[in-house]
């Protein structure tokens, strides 16, 4: 007890940092619909998830996930009808870093796509995981 009284600041710092770690352990930072590259790969392989790349066409051509479809984030609202047949299928939204696709994911969820997910880290995270990218525009 004497130790605690003499080192109250150190004890307080230890408690605060411990609580911070505990919170981060149970609450994942970012969007709760975000999936890691490994989880996305599993969804694609097990449930035939559809991948929607929301980057601009020139960004898409520099490298994209195999079998992905390019619908730029700015056009998603007007082209959402193209995705109606995938309402019950997992949708994976992808952009360069995960920020644009987070917004697109929320937009699709609001329109009834309950299984829309965001690739955590985007193409950067996918590449960092050592997973393949395909170059060129989709025909």
C-alpha cells in the first residue's frame, strides 16, 4: 500500500495504459464491416463473394483484385441497380487504402445490402499481405 501511495503517478499511468490496451483488444478500430485480406479471401473462396473496386478507372487499371468489378465511388448511387442481383451475396468493397470503400460500404448497407464489407487497408493492405493483383482494365 505504501508503494502505491509513493508512486501514484506510475500506478495511474499503468492503469490507464492497461485499460487502453483492453479496449483495443475488444473493440477493433475502424468500421465493424471491415475485413482483413485473409477474411476476404475466405469469403471469395467459400461464398463466392463479389468484389467491387470503387476507385477511378485509371487507378483500377494499375492493379486490382482478380475478378473484381469497377464501379467508381462517385457513380455508385446511380449504378447500384447493377448490384441488385447480389443483395444476398457477400460484397467486398475495395479502394486504395480503405477510406473510400468504407463510405461506399455504408451507402450500400443503407440501401439494403446487409452483407457488404470493406477490405481493411484496401489495395495497399492486400499487396502487403502478398496477395495477387491483376493489371489492366476489365473487358
